[in-house]
C-alpha cells in the first residue's frame, strides 16, 4: 500500500492543517510517511502545495514523482488544476469550487468549473457553503479533507480524533465546528461521487448539493436523486427554483 | 525511545537539544529558520539553553564560537547566503579550532524558492577545511547532529551540517534518544590558539592542514558513506539525492551505488566504485562539486562520467525524482493528464492591508516627475514591491545592499539615489553603509520601512525598531532636520508623499522611517 497526495491551495488556506490530520493518522496507523511543504516567500498569498506520502514500506523521495500521485486534494479550484500532471492514470482530484481571487487574470468561474468537470475522476465540493453551514467559513480546509476522506486509508473516527487534536488548543467550539465541517464535506463528497457514478452530470450534482440542507446530505440517497433527475428533465430546475433548502430525503416527494 | 513528527529543521533542533546543547544562534532565513525556532520554543520553559536571535549571521557565529571557547556545545544556524555574512568568523574559526562542540547548520536553497542564489555550502566546508555532514532524511538530520558534535569535539574543528530546502521543510516521524547532559563551563585559555596574529595563525593553519588526513579517514570509515558494489553502471548520490535515486530503482537493481553524506569526499570509496564501473552518474542537489572533483580537469580514462556538467542533469535548479529518472534513462511513468498549459500564475504578494503597500504607493507618487527613477531595495517582504501592481523597487541583492548601492550610484552622479530597507535588515546590514554615506555627506534618501518585525520569515523579533531604530539612525550622524517619521496608512497618503518629496529635494543624506506594525505579526500577537 502506498498513497501519494498533493495538497494544494493558496498561502493561508490551511493546507498544513490538512497535512497535520493525515500525517498523524498515518503515524497512528503505523505507516511510514513523508510530507514536504512550502515555507517562506511563497506563503504570501501565492500558490502553495504539500506533497504527502504514506505507505506500509519505506518511502524514499519527499517529492511525489510525476505519474505517482493518487490524489490531488485542493482547497481552491484553480490550484486543483496546477498539479494534475502528477496524477497517475486513475488518480483523483478532490477540489473545492470556492475561488480565491487575488490575481487579475483569474479565470471565469464557468470556464474553471467546466475544466474541472472535464476531468475523468473528480469530486467537487462547495467548501465555502459547507464551512458556513458548519459554523465558520475558515473551516473550508476541513470540508475538503472530509470530502477526500473516503479515499484515505483510515477510519473516519481516527481522522476526526486528529481534527480534535489540531483544534483542541483553540477551544471546544472550534473543535466542534471543524469536525462538523469534516462530516459535511465527507457526506457531500460521497454524494457527489455516487450521483455522478449513477449518471448525474457533475455540475448538476454540484448545483443540487448547494440546494440541499447540508445536515441532511446522505450519500445513500445519491443514486435515487440521479435516477429521479434522469426520469424527469425538469426536476432539477424545479428543485433549484424552490424556496429555501431541500431535505436530501425529500427525493421521493419531489419526484 | 520516542517518536515525534518533525520537519528536517526541527529534527536538527531536537537533535541538538538532546546532544547537550547550551546555546543556539542564528538570524532568520528560509529554509533554516525553523531550526532556531524549534529550539527556542522547546526550551522556553526550561532546559537552560540560550536561544535569542542575533543581529546577523556573523554575530551569531561569533557568539556560538564564544560558547564553544567556554567549553559548551553550541549550534549556529543560517541560510546559505547567511554564511557569506558569517564567512569571516567561520573561516577563522577553523583556524582557531574549537573547544566545546561547534556545529554550523546551514540550509541551502537549490531552485531558489526563497533566495537570491543557490550557492552550495559544501564548498565553504571544503574551503575552511572542515567536515561536512549532509543528511539524506529527517532521521539523519536528528542523528547526524550527535555525530557532528562528537566529531567537532574529537577533531577540535567546527562541523557543518548541510541541509537543503526539501529536507528542511519536509516532515516525518523521527525516533529520538535519551538526552545527553550539557558540558561543564571549561574555558579554553590556550591564548596562542585563539589569538590569530600572524605568528600564531601560521602555526594554527599548519595544524589544521595536519588534521586533514584524519578528516578523510573518518569519511572513509563513516557508515554515512555507503558503497554497494553491483553492476558496471555506477551512481554517486550525495545527501538527499539518494532518495530520488532509490525512488526510481527496484530493490534488486544492478547499479553500483556510493552514497556520500559525510565530507571530505572519501577517495578510497570513490576509487573502489570507479574500479567497478565504466559509466558513472553523479547526483547532487546543488553545484556539481563531487562531479568536478571526480572528473578532474581532463576526465577519467575508461569511465564515462555524467551529471550536471554534461547535461544529463540540468546545470541549475533543484533535483527531483523525475529529473533523476530521466538521468537514469528510465521511461517516464504514465500520467493521467498533461500539465494545464494556460494556467494563470499566482505569485506571492504583499498581504492585504500591509503597511509596505502604503509606503511604496507614497514613494511611487513622490517620485513622479523624475525620469524613470530607480529604487535600490533590500531583502524582505518589501522586495515583493518589485512586482505589479506596485513595481516600486528595482534591485534586491544582499542584506543591506540597498544603502551601499544607492550611495555608489550617488557617487557616480545618479539622482535621486533612493534606498528602501526594512527595520530588521537595517540592523543586520544597513547601519554600516548608512554611517559611511552620512559621514561622506552623500546625497541619498533612505526609506526605512519599520514594521517592527522580521516579516518574511514568520515575524521574528526585530533588533532595531521604534525608538531603538531612531536612535541608531541619528547615531550615524543623520541631521535631525532630515530624519522624518511617517505612518503609512491610506489616510496619510498625501502628507506622506509631501514628506518624501521634501527629503528628495534635499541635497544630502536623509532618512524617512515609515512606521506601522506588520499585520501578520499583529494577528499572531493577538492569538
């Protein structure tokens, strides 16, 4: 077993907090791991990445070779595209769709989301939306790692234990917010993946997820939603046009 | 034995503490900063380790040497270009020799992630005739600090531990040992050893050269220099480069491999490798030091040597597993997709609300009306003012160089000669050139952007900020009439431009201090 992850984002978005959670889970599980990160000048609002590797055998290079990355986990949609040449065939991109715009030539949102949706193996989550629902917009990094967590080789409870350790110093409230963000991200990521596997278009799944009550998102309903939308072409527009949020388990009713 | 998750830098720091460290010295500089910071934080609540940032690397080195003179173990850490600043003390400390163990941890920056150059500190170790250890992973960062102190006390010379960015800033779990006691206070009063007047220095230097065979012998015998003889194609992999090599090889590969992690280069081991192979690839993260030494001026008969000098490895830049794969003539691994060619870059930038933005906006406006004015700048966050949208500064060379270069340009008749420098860089290297310029009455304008911290490296303590800075500036002889303090906030823009214009109009040395704390530092202090 060997897992190679490129964590991507913009300086200040908290990718090293994601690394903290995975590093500790890897050590806890008895794996070898190495995690290279960026310090110094590049942290000042620039593109940052961290190469995180864990395996059940010795790891040599701190950097992931091109063609060996299993996962690009990005807290920012433009940054998700920056490292895709490292992905092995079959590798995944898990990305936030919340843009961090601090450059003049930032691409149009539709163009960017279209490029991401064109990737074969991609999970897209609206991290700002879910982090707000969890209680703090800064918890987007935990939404992202939650969305990627089913691809990691650790129990959800172990990962949540290290989210707790990471924020313990900052008080119970922040621990709860960040754990909630993780859970919302995990549910949304799974829902996205299952609905897309069942035939729903990626950008439609993303739109639907924004409309669902975040706490109600249940990956087990993803197939039913995909099937209902396939059966009734106007369903998605009706759902998106309805008042307020929609409960995930309302799918039979709407249908 | 415990396990801790540590950066390479932190592993060096913890190794030093556990090896009986009494004092750590340094000046912040990426990628070395976290060595000092780790020790400072770990020993804050006890442990009796002196940990206080120094004014610059030369001061740090001299303090470390004094600690060694007193019999205790000291660690001095800096980035590669910091060793240029410390070079006077460093070179001569090899001549005096040491008493308590003295270890120099220097972090090079191949690929220039956060630096002006990618100079290779191994040359400095060779130049000074001292041993250099080059850890290949974070565990070795920890372990080699013990070896370095032992070596220093056995040979009575300083020992360099050379890191590179990729090892300094990568984390893994490190096994730690039982801490060793600190040394007793035991000053070395051999006056002729420490007093390098020529009559003594000649004796000391001869003594240093006489130690060289033992340095070589220790490198030959060191398990850090491992020779694994297999087939007729050979690789020498130095330090971290070994990781990129083994990343690309199967365990049952047929290469003969020499890994070098302790210098001087062990000639017998190199000879044994050369006797086995007819094709030799040399991998080192930095300059082609080993490659050039092994090849010599004219190459070796019967062995084809490949590396940075022959183009199989790029002449400049950081190594990575892909470069090494190509140099091994292995096929690239298949990938899911090609690089996105048209992706917008996201360069680093000054933070939102940064005082430097207001300072340089004011400077830009004050300089309007001059024909394409050039501003000499320095090392710090404000070097980012070189980029759009500000494009306010036009040089960045060495710590303190802004003032010296502006003075030189003024000597040549260039006007306005403007230098921009931060408060910490000013204390590091700006005081002496200012003193020179003021004493010479040079027509130059210095803008000191005083944000009260060392911003770029993570908001360490600045030595000269606030009233201390003001007193130093006035102490160089700047006239009180031409020493001005402004507060760089948007609301003050017009009056700040006016102050700068007045000083630009003055024919003589003037200093304007733009004073407002770094917003990052304020955020950190609030936490």
